[in-house]
C-alpha cells in the first residue's frame, strides 16, 4: 500500500519520482493533462529550472523530446495509455533520429477499470510500443517506481534506448465513475 502525506493525502512516490527525474538531469516535462501525472505536472510547473510543456496531442511530445536531445537537454513525455495510440506513427522518428526516449504512461484499461472505452488501447499499449521498438517496463507497486524509473533513465540516457515505464492501475488506482 502506498504511503501518503497526512496533510495533502498525496502518495509520496510521485514526489520521489519527480526528484529522481530532476536529479538525473530531466528538465523538460511534456504532457497532455492527466490526473495520473498530476504531481509531476504541478511540480514541473512550479520549478523555475524545469520547462513544463503542455501538448495538444501526445505525438507532439515525441518530436519535442527529439528537439530536447538535439539541444542538449533531457526530457520526459507524460501520457495516459490512450495517448500511445496517438503516437504510433511518430514513434518511427525515434529509430530514424536515434535519440533517447523516455515516457511515463499512466495505464487505463486494466486492473479495476470501470470504463469500457479504455480497454482496447490499454490492452494494446505493450504490443504497440514493442512493435515500434520501445522497451516497456512496469511499476505495479510504490516500492517499484524508483528502481524501475532509475533503470529506464539509464537505458534511455546512457544506452540511447526508447523506454516506456507503465504506471499500472494497481499503482495509481482505478478511476471511479
């Protein structure tokens, strides 16, 4: 079970995750608004040394991360699993451009999902990403987040790989409707 701040009711792991990303030199946070990434988005907006870039659609984030790398910066794309479907064609840019790619995906359409519209893309995330050459790592419990994202940071920024960390519904919780 996740540990929570008694004052805010917020789980501690998203704050530790933001600190890990910033400590690894990630300074650009590209996102389409999503409750699963609220802490990361809010902290990046409040951080004067980070650039928080709202997107109109997730595939813009792939190009933004290519530009970040060309400019000597590190970035992360924050998106929900439904956004993976929007990125399929743009993911080919990663192989052609040979730049590191890190995305954190808040999952839907799995454990405890109550919205039937979320299942098709939620179930297709891993096969789609892997077909486009993106390595998928999963974090299902709070104690897995930091080691999993640490591994992803190494794989992306030291080995030049495309990596997605899937933050599962067991971790972030299923939305109730």
